[in-house]
C-alpha cells in the first residue's frame, strides 16, 4: 500500500513539474514572439518602408521631370478651387497611376494617360472661363484670400499677363440674369391677374339678372 502511495506521489510531482515547465516554455515562446514582432516593426519602420518611399519618390522625380511642366500649369487653379495650397496635379496623376495593379499598368500607355489628364484639366479651366464669359484662349489666374474669397483675373488686352479682375463682372452678369428672370415673371403676372379678374367678373353676375336671362332664354 505504501508503495502505491509513493508511486502516486511521484507521478503527481512529475505532472506538476511538467506543467511548470510547459508554463515556462509558453512564457519563453511569448517573449520570443514579442522580440520577433519588435524586430519586424523595426525593419518595416526603419528599413523597408523608407526604402519603398525612397524608391517611389525616385520614380515620381522621373515622372515629374517628364510631365511636371505640362501638368503643373494647372496647380494654381486647382489649389484655389480645392482650397488646398499644397495640392500638386503632377503628384496626384502619379499616385493614381501608381495605385493601379501590375496587370492594369501593363494596359496603360503613359503618354496617353497624361494626354487624358491634360484634356480633363483643360476642360475644367475652360468651363470656368465660359462661366465668366471669357474666350477659351484667354489666360486666367485664379487666387483666393484668407477668407476664401476667390478672385479671377483675365488677360483681356492680350499681353499674356492676367491683370483684369473678372470675378465681379461674372457676379454682375448673374445679377442681371436674375433681374431679367424676375422681370419676365412680372410681365406674366398681369395676364394671370386679368384672367382672375375676368373670372371674378363672371362669378359676380347679379343672381336676379341671371334668373331673368334664363327665363327669357326659355320663352
């Protein structure tokens, strides 16, 4: 009997020892995983990501060297309209193309892509000119002050320098359009009133006279 109790006690001690060892190994594994995660984070933050960013910046510099002059001329207009003084058309075009998958990039002709971006930007500026009543070939300069008030200058004398403020002209045109619409509506109102008055006149016929007329008509 004593031997059995000794054996059981030995087995229990062994199991406790194994459990403790497993717990220690688990803690060591967790500590090792934390170290591996820390190393990975360090590698990504200090080596991998900066390398990727540097490579992309190098690619953008080449892209900007080829197309920056063509796209950059729209920067001032878009920075004002988007209320973002740091906006860069060239970088935006580069980022959109860079975000494409490798398969999609294979189907993209870079020159055609830039031509499409130029066309879209040109149409955008032309719409602004059209809204101000300016010819499409007029040079314009769009700026905004600290309060967000937009000012548009146009080259109306053909010297290549936008110096005439045309924003106020556009506002005057809009006011005239509103006045014209108001006048048109006011011209229509008398006719409606006349119709209403005629209706009222018919409704206001003396009942006695109406009765006599009906009796006369039935004779």
